[in-house]
C-alpha cells in the first residue's frame, strides 16, 4: 500500500512538472501568435517552424503523461493482485467445522467425553 502511494505521488509530481512545461509553452505560443513588429518581420517559414516545434513538444508531453498514467494504473492493478494472492484462502465448511470442534473440545474437556459417549451409541459405518 505504501509502495502504491509512493508511486502515485511520484507520478503526480511528474505530471505537475509536465503541466508546468505545457503552460510555459502555451505562453510562448501566445507571444508568437501576437501581432508585434518582431513577429511581422519574421518569415512565415520561421514562424511555422517555431509553432511546429512548440506543438511537437506539447504532443510529446501529452504522450509522456499518457504513458505515466498507464504505468501507474498497471502498478496499481499489480499491487492489488499481489495483495489478493497473499490473502488467506477460504476454508471449506468441513474444515471450518472441524476447527471449531477442536477448539471447543480443547476449551471444555468434559464435552469430549460426552461426544465420545454419544458416538458409541450410534453404529459405526463399515469401511
């Protein structure tokens, strides 16, 4: 459980960092799309190149976030499966009854004597 929380926290920090990068890139894109004298002097090819570079970096950041989320989900599912595998298996009804009977006989030895007397009254099954 601690490992899952740690993994989730790390994934959240990475996502937060990537979101900050995207915000910075959006601010740069807003500057590029503005109408000032510097941008008007740039050639259309240079402007397109800058825009494409920013768009590709945004696309890469989104892809990284998707991979991180998938990895986090896989790790969460894996930890749940491991926890379920280490859980105690269910006892059969017969085994549960035997465990209760032995526990009761140990706590009350007189009941063991009564049980033996009762069992002698019934005929035994042939094997």
